[in-house]
C-alpha cells in the first residue's frame, strides 16, 4: 500500500456512547484499515454522549472511503460528518491581491490614483525603462497554462488547472517574495497562446509556462523567448531538470560515481525528460538512453516531424541501444523515471549495478514504489513528500526567479540553470549527505538564498543581467522631485 499522508486527510466527526473503551474500538478499527491517526479532538461531552473529531491520514480516495465505512459499522457509533482537509484548504482559492501602500486618506488617493498617478504614467511614457522602477513589473511573474498536461492528471483544461496555478503563485510569494498571477488560457492553439502571452507581457517581469503538453510546449517557449525581452521559463522542463540534477549530483557523491562514467536510463522523453537529459549532459553525463512508449530512442527509428525526439536520439544513446527497458537497465547506474505509475518492475531494477540510484518521479504514483525496490538500490528519490528525497520543483523556481529579478536578467540561459542546480546541491554539507538525504527541504532558508545568488551571478557572468545587484535600482532617481 502507498504511504498515508496529509494530502488525503479526513476529519470524521463521530458520536457515540460515553463509555470506557469506545474510543479504543474506533482507533483500533482505523488502524486495522491502514489509516494513520493524526489527531483526536473533543467537540462535546456529556455523561451519556461523546462527540469527537478524528483526523485520519489515508493513502488515497478509495482508502479514505474504506476507513469511513469501517468506522460507521462499529456498533454504537454514528458518523455526523466527514470533511476533507485538502478541499477545505482550497475554499475561496489560495491567493489574494494585497496593496503595498495605504489608501486611507485623500492624500493617499491623490498619490496612488488620480491626479498624481498621471505624472508617473507620463514618466514611463517618456522613458519606458522607468516601468521597472515605478511599477511592480520587476517582481511579477505570469504563471501561464492551458491545462493540457497537469502533473499526474493530464489534459483537464484551464479551469481545473487553476488550483495548481494558485499553488504555484502561493509558493512564489511565500518562498521568495515574488508576486505571481495565474493566467489560465482557454485555448491549446500555439499561435493563440504566443499572441496572448506577448500581449500581456508588458505587465510582467517574467513568464512561467506551466503544464502545457509536449511538443507544443517546446515551440511556445522557443517563440516567446525569441520575441520577448523578459525571461520565459517552462517549469515542467527546466524546473524539474534543475532540481533533479541537484539530487543526482549528491546521489553520485553518495555512491562514489563520476558523471562521465555514469549510465542513465531515462523513461519518459517528454518536456521534462528532454530538459533533464540536457541538464545531465551539461554536468558531464555522457551515457543517457531514453525510452518512450515505442521503446528506446535510437538512431534507427523514424521520428517523422518530431524534431525534438530526433534531437534526443541524435545527441544521446552513444551505443545506439535499441533493446527493451529491462535490457538497457542491466548494469545501469541510474534509473530516471518521468513517465507513469508502475511501469518498472522489481526485476528490472535488480538488473542494475550495485549501489544503484533510482529517481522514480511520476506523481502521485511513482514508476516503482520504494517498498518494491531490491537490495542493490542505495538512493531512491520520488516526487512525493511522504518519502525521503522529494524532487520538488518548488526547490528551484522561487530562487531562480528571485535571482533573475535581482539582476533584471533578460533571459534564463543554460549557465544560470546549471549554476542553480549546483547551488541547490551545495545546500547539504558534504558531511551530512546520505542515501536518505541528497536533496534539501523546501523549508530550508538556504535554498532560495543560495539558488538566487548563484542564478544572479551566472546571469552577470554570461552577460544577460541588466543590472549588477538588487540595490542598483533606478527608483531613487525617479523618486526625486519631478516638475511634470
């Protein structure tokens, strides 16, 4: 069974006779069903009746329903209500807009809006670069999706994708102080998406593309990068790659490997798989064999007009392997899964080298459950928070954009992404590294600061920074007395 966790947290309000042993019967039944007690709260209590809220962690929706039914069958127990903590967490949405300046007096209104705001508008009209100092543009990112490839859910559309985009905006703000806005587009046409994003770009300092299916996401990103003067970042590709490489750097250190001597078998050559391969190659990994639904990406296959898979086949798989996944895994050092649940067997992994590294990143169910891994595996990472070594994009994008905005970078290049990955890996001191600790916690304060600093410095070194430090700001000059 998959581990229980707070993502499937239920609060069951039970009424029962206030007599010794009743609570024990209920908690025992929950335990027999595989539920994990997280809290017990008394709501009301009399000599005759007891009402308690029992907070239980389940492993999924069906498991939660099984627990509810089991509790309801206990003689003398009446279930008054059941609430889902995750849904309660989302009621009304997870984000809001707040003002940074007061609007409580006539003087405030005169400066924030009419008539004073007109002077600021004209200052930007006469000097367009002033928009970076006199508006929130320099700290604002648009999180853009069409809902066509939502992680673990697929093509669910822009409305259903909204909670994910709100969550992304929340993490931007909470972790790095970056303001982010969900932009959910009701179109999957590449030309329309490019046109819309270009049209809204003046109000943002960066564009974060999210959950757009391949291969359209590649073209959308390419075109926007070419046509906009602000950074464009497809997080499913590059955010995943940055965090994955950070974990891999440390996993290689734990198992005593060098990147140039490491064989990686990659299952899932979509947006994130392609970006991960490029990142690993930038770090020095030379032997990567990719697999999609049709098998190994070798130079023997016809990729028709899919130039992205053709690039992958031409630039990876140095021995041009064309066998099965199990054959490719024999003697391999690393398995990297970016595909779907249960696609790899214990026997497949058992054929890998000693001290193997398994990154099974499909969400919410990995390619192979950690409980099913054989003894030759030393390091395991997943996309889940209830196992060690969670490869979570929130370790990357907040610090990346913080660094980008700090030096007002015009783009996000390979040097910046590689610097971010290495900085993230360095958050864990060498003496603290271990099989269960190759990637830091998202709550480690050093994550954002180190990633931001490394990203900013790489932007300066590669010539894409438009200023050299966060304090190098034009705002002061515009705040001086104006005679307009």
